[in-house]
C-alpha cells in the first residue's frame, strides 16, 4: 500500500503549533502544564481496590472524582443498595360456616370478586333483604358434562326449623369482607355465597364474578383450575380426568 504524504507537512505543523501557543497564552488563567498537554487524555484518579472481590462493596461506599483540570473535578456517586419489602395481599373472602379441607389437608376456598359482592349488595338493598345469599350448585348435565346452577335464597335465623331445612350439614357459607374492615372484628353481615361440599370440591380455587356482556349480565364462575373447557355462556364445563 502506498504511503500517504502531505506536500505541505512542515507548514501545517508550524500552523498547528502557532494556534496551540496562541490559545494557551491568551488564557488569563495561569497554567503549570505545557501547551500540548491538552492532547493527553484526562485520567480518572480513584482509590478503587484492585481486588475484584471487594469491588462491589467499594462502589457502594465510595465516590469517584474525575480530573477535569487544575481546579475542577467531577464527582460520580454510586448509590447504595436499597431494600424493598413486599406485603401479602389480604384475602377478602372468608368462611363463616364450616371450613372443609381436601384430601391433602388444604382449605377448600372460593373467592368472591368485588364486582360480585357489589352486585349482591345492590340486590340486597333493592329487595330490602339483608339475609339474601347466592347458592351455587354443580350438577351433571349441560353440553360439557357439568353445569352451574345459581339461585338467590334467604337465610333464615339460626336455631330455627327453617334453618335446618334451608342449610345442609355439608354446606359452606362464604362471606365477602371489604378491605377497610378488619377480619377479626367483622360481622357476618354482607354478601354471602353457599355451596355444598361436592360442589365446592369441584370449584375450589375458582372465583365468583359478575359479568356484563352482550348476552346479558350474570354471576359467573371464572378461573376454575379443574375446568378444561367450557361453553360460550359459561354455565357448563368439563373437568380434568
């Protein structure tokens, strides 16, 4: 490869030195360095340890200073480690009658969504019936093998003949408790859902929601961990074999 050569190399060099000297001596600030020191890259001075095992702790507790000139420096502070805490989400559904367990000893729970609780509260207020509850049953049938049956019932007072004829021994009553109410001191008033034990065994871990769609508004079972498929309206489902 042919070497590149500047025809006026000597004059270009002299012009460069003249410009460097002129800009250097025209400054009012006294300089202790030589005129061509600006060609040398600025260095970063620090007391960083050379041992990589201690580099992390050093970065968290030290400040680097980059040398910019005789009287200026740039401080780069490395932020220290910050700790964050995570709080558990409080369960808003609790059983107030019976608390059955599955074969593995886990509680069989059902979650009432805020929308379903709000709709139940509206129906209770409209009918002036604070003892209203939603009963959910699972029976064989439908286009997918099992179907949900839902009905509104009135809970009679306890220790009455009507109670034993309305509530079965294996029924579980779930109550929705809002976030601003303490679970320990919450009363048993509010939205409630009733399930018998066989139905709860097929719906444990799922949610009772209230949906508003083009086909109409209804209470609906969603996020059923045991359902493999369901119909379009959501009233029939199939379970894992």
